[in-house]
C-alpha cells in the first residue's frame, strides 16, 4: 500500500501550502537566476565525464559513517545515519575500467557497511563494520550507470537505508565508447523520511512507518526548500537521477518533455521523447530535457504529486 501525502495542518504549515508550489510556476521565472555556486545548497558536487575519465584510473574514496541530525529545511530536521554526515552521501564518480577503492570508517554506535550496486564482488565484502573499525572495499567497475550505494548490515539493511544511509555512484562510459553531448548537469537523489516532527521541528524516525513503506516526507537531495536553479532556454539539462525511496519514481518535468532517458544510467538503454520515466527503488537513470522558452519548469515525481505540498519539488528557472 502506497503512503498518502502528509495531510496534517502542522506539516503543511511548516513547509508551504500547495497553492504556493503551483504559483511558483508563474513567479519563479521572475526570480534572480542563480549561478552554480549560488544555487540551492542541495546541489551535489559533480565533476563530469571528461574530468573523471581523464584522471587517475585508480579512484579512492574515504567515507566516514556517522549517526547525526540533518536539516531538511530551515525549520525541520531529522535523525539520520549517514555517509560523511550528509543526506544523501557524497557523489562517487568513476569511469569504466577504473579500479575503485572505498575506505570505510565507522564512527557510529552500531555496525554499518557499504554496498555499491556498481561492484561485481561477493556480498560478504560489503561489511558490516563494527563501531570504531575500518574496512577496505575494492573492485574494478565495468558497467556504466547511475548506481545506488547504501549501508550493508544484514537483515537491518532496509532500516539503515530508510535512515538515509545512501548515495549515488556514477560510472561514466569511456569517452571513446560514448561521449555525452554538452549539457548543464546535476545529480538528483530522491529520498524519504519516516516520522512526524515534534513541536520543535525534529523528526524521530518511526520503525513502523519504515516497515510499512509509508514515508512522511519525500525529498530531493535531502532538502524540502529548493531555490530555483538557473538554466538557459534551449539549453540541454542532464540529470543523473537516483531513487532511494520506496516505490517507483515517475520522473517528470512540468512544462516540457524528456528528450531522452537512459534506464539505470546506461547510455545503451535509451528511449526518446517521453513524458515521464519510471525509476524503480534502488535504481538510477539519466534523463535529459530542454526548456523550450523562458519560464518555470518543475521536476516532480508524478506518482507522488501530493507531497509537493511539503516541498517535494525541484524548480528550474529558464531565462
């Protein structure tokens, strides 16, 4: 059973009423267009195919596992289990043929691990790692795509993922095999939180909601208060998209049509001219779109439009 959108007046008052979301479709184009460095703090760092594939063929990532509180907006925070203290975890980038080493250190109070869908290795090598201990995970990456990585702790893995312990790993094809056309690129990770905020705006995750797959909030890149992202009309926009929340994410951009979508983020898996593109939970994709004229364009999950009322929307402002 899918969750209903959060309906209490308390939740809606903490973010913004749904009417303001749709009003932003008109108003956002009049807002200042933010440059990359000044845009929403929820934009995730990305180097891109050329820089990553031109670099050293042995990539090493140092990742700390920590239990902490993270902000979803100015007045909402949630208890989270994290990679490097952020939700989502850092974007890991590599190129087909690279050897990738992940150095894990567990600073938490319980066992954690890391399973990346990009690796072809024994599941036993992903952990778990006891508190205070470290683990080295290494593999050559052979398949391009947008992959999920997440905590690996046996039967508790599902709960750890729902505590926000996940992130995106992008494996680019070698440019000589497939080179992406120039575009403005972003990483978008869809996540969720499970619990009602208290009177101070703090969410204490509830296990029964996790077990029932009923999030209280869905969000992009760990935030519910995205500022408009500046793009140019006619400019190609490429999203490296990952769905870490339950159910299929129906990726849609209000105001345009997706020019191309690549299932699992693999360039070989291409469909063209689609209105929405389904990305299963635990899967990724690359989707590209163009703003046909100046104005407002909204990235949404068309299967969870009711959650726009609590900030589950990413606006783009084309000039």
